[in-house]
């Protein structure tokens, strides 16, 4: 799966680097000074790279844990995000990562301990009475590359000992084995993002089928883990009421509502420049050619469409989950 | 780069020496095209060009610039450097693709993305200013790669620029015999072609992606558009092609629109009415 691995000088002898290299004995190894030399140069073609992304093993030096964007939250009074990885195994056509980064290579920061120190520091800066949420799947999928990153394995014990810190693992993956091997604890939510099956098949390339993801979600719930449900982004199509209704029904047929920590809806929105970049990469994509229009620097569905979808989906979720578990997750609000 | 030519896939080959060029010229069926500053060869359809740059990174850079304007390439043109290089341990005649290119003078590096099915192993290439028999561990040593790569990057993206090197000398056999260079290249023509084919494919793909919608020119002839409106028109026609492929936008717009503003309104309004079906996403 990984044919090429770039290794930053600083992490050449890091134990996590050695572990990963041992897992891919046949991969081409290329040394670089800093990961930015490979990842950041302009003039890279994300679409072509996405067919054969390389892995970049790197060290993160700063900005380990950042305040979550306005409008992003699931009940905590303080919200932060951290990215142990940049880019994703999957290829959703609406994903903002394809418009954000020059390169489709996976950057993996091997110095997990520095992230942990930064999380502790953020906790120290907040009051003992405050619940603090740490979102992990902002620049990647939290679980999809677990077999490579060992992220969940490393961070579950850490969060278990810090009950005031809520960890959200955001995913479209079914790789829940590490969680299932671990005794569940309260302050970890695995949040599954869904679009209806017929939309997912067309727009979420490489993502496991909706039914398999529901199954993974149900397994976690059954094991005693808290799960989250994210209808994000809401994708408009003819008959969306029915397809979202079926999706929500299928999910709650498998997952007991009591296991659901939170639900949220996310509109499909892009900053205008990001949208233009993505369309330049995929001018042949019909989702992006759909009824999206610019307004106040953002590209979105028209307000009435967005509001109607939100209203319908909120009502659908309301049939199963109480209002206080419902949140809006609207970056770039 | 001048007017955007109506090309599909386009490949520009850059080689330093006539003996490196000779087998490639024959293999790709190229003919002499011009020889004012550099000797340039091209195939009949002018989809493949070859330039002989001479030795050194400055010459390689100048040759890339020259060929970029002569071949009327665009940002979908692929660039391919084929040549010889030294290596401490690899045996003479081994074929290697560059996965990192470092300028020995400045220390700056470039990383050609490994997106092709390569017919050979890969290694880092170090570009030096003077011929040397000092071979750093694991690296190929050449005199052109950084000049070639850095300059080609001004015209296209990293994925479309690659270097393929045949080991011509090593720590045991370091008296490079230029008489054998042509033979070494000839031995690897199949591999060169494998890479060239893939680069041409990428070039076609990029070219398709960048192609303006087919009706744009006709609309611009029919009505007047400011630069901003022409830009909007292009995006609307691109969406039309995807969403209503069976309907001719020009035929639809002519009876309805007096000027460019009305055209944009008409196209926007028609596109708004297209139902989004999950099955056709
Ligand atoms: S799963 Fe999430 S991060 Fe991955 S490609 Fe899809 S939207 Fe992007």
C-alpha cells in the first residue's frame, strides 16, 4: 500500500519510525531535511499524487493543539483540535483537504508525546470545572490508518487518565479493533460521519460502505463505547428527505440511541478560493458542478436549501436523540 | 508560453550529449527541427520534442527554457531528462530513476513524486558543477538534473518531471568512455519508453482537465464579455457540459439573450433548475 516513505532527518532514529519502516520493508526510503520540502512546494498535483500517496514521517515542532474553529463543538466549554496526521486514506470529493494542501502524501508526526504534553498544557490552562474537548480527525481520518500510525493505541491510555478531557475520534473507517481491544471509558467518543449510501458510493471514494460503518458503530456501542453521529456534510439531492431518513433509520436500528453521545449536522461549505482550487483539480466532477454558489466569500448551497436540509435532518435525528445531544459543527460559519 | 496550443499529450526530452540523444532520436522517430541555439528534434505530430542541452546545469536550464517556447508547450507538457551519471557502487549500465535531486552547490533539494510504474530502482541524484570521481554514498552524481528540474518546474507540476539516469562510471570504473554512452542508452530504450508513455498519459490527463469548455469560443464570438464575465461564462459552460451534456448551450441561449449579462443569467438560471440526482453524481 505504501510504496514510498520520506523520512525527516530529525526522526530517523525515532522508535516509531523504526516500527513503521519495519512494517513496509519493500518501500522506497527517501531522506529529507524537513517534511515541508516534500509536502509544501507549490506546483504539485494533488489529484495525480492521490493515486499513489507516499508516507512522510516527520516531527512536529509547534502548534500541536489549536483552538477548534468557531462553531465547532459537542458540548465542551473549550474546544481544541490536534492533527497527528495530515491527509487521508480516503478520497471524498467534498473533502477540504484536497483544496488545502499542495500534496496528497500522508504526513505522519511520530512524536506523539509532544502532542500529549501540549494537551496537558491546555488542560492546565483551563479550570478544573471545565470540560475540554479535543478533536482528532480534522486533518485526517482518526482511524483509517491506525495500522500504520498506532495513534489510537497510543492515545487511549493517555485520555483514560484525564477524564476532564473528551477525545473525539472522527472517522469514516471500520478499523475499530484497537478500541474493541480496550476497556471502554467515558471521555472518548468515536464519531462516525455519514452521507446516505447512494451519495457515499458516488462521492466518498475508497470509503467502506455505509452498512459496514453502521456495523462498526454498533460494535463499539455494544462494547460500551460512546459513539457520535455526524451527518456531515449534508449533500443536497432530489429525494434527500427519503435517503437521509433511511440512513438515520438504518443507523438507529443497529445502534441504541442511549449509546449516542452527540449528533451533529455540517453544511457543505468551502471558502471560495478553496472551492476554486478543488474544481480546478476535478472539473469533471458533478457534485462540485451542482447548485453551489458563492456568498460572502464562501461557496454553499443556497440558504433556503441549506436550511431545509438542516431542518429535515434535525427532525430525523430528533426522533431518536434528545435535543441536548444535538450540535452544529460549522467550520467557516 | 504564448498561445495555448491545441495539443493533447506532449513530452519534452532533455539530454546533455549527442551520444545520449542519438538512440532516443531514432527510437522515437524524431527529425531535426532547429539548431539555432540548441539542436532540437521532434516527431511528426510534434508531440515529442528532444533538445540537446550540452553539459552542466546552466545549459540544462537554458535548454528547458528554449524548448518550452519552441515546442509551444503548456502546463500540461511533461518533461523528461535522460542521461548518464556516476555512482559509487552500482555497476556501469544500471538504470536508475531520480527520487531526490540535490544541488551540491546550494544544498537545495527537489523530490519528483513517485507516481509512475518505474521499470527500475530509484536513487538520489546530486548535481555538481564540475566532473568528479568523488561519489557520495548511495547517490548518483550528474551535472544537469537540478538545472533541468528547477527550470521545468516553472512550466508544469512536479509529477510531470522526471529524470532517468544510466550509471556510466563508478569508483572502480571511473574513466567515462563517451563512445559507450550511446550503447548504454540503447540498452534501456524499452524502459525509457515505459516512462515516456506514462508521462504522455499524465500530460493528456492534465491537458483534458485544463481544456476550456467546447462552446466557450463560440459564445465569445457571439456576445461581448468583460474579463470577469468571460471567466464566469467559462465556469457556467463547464457545469453545463457536465450537467446537461445532451443540450447545446449556444442553441439554447441564442433565442433568449441579447448581451453577455443576459447570457450569464440565462445559463445560471437553467443550471439552477437541473435536479441533482444521487445516481448521476
Ligand atoms: S474521510 Fe474525511 S478526511 Fe478523509 S477524505 Fe473523506 S472527508 Fe476527507
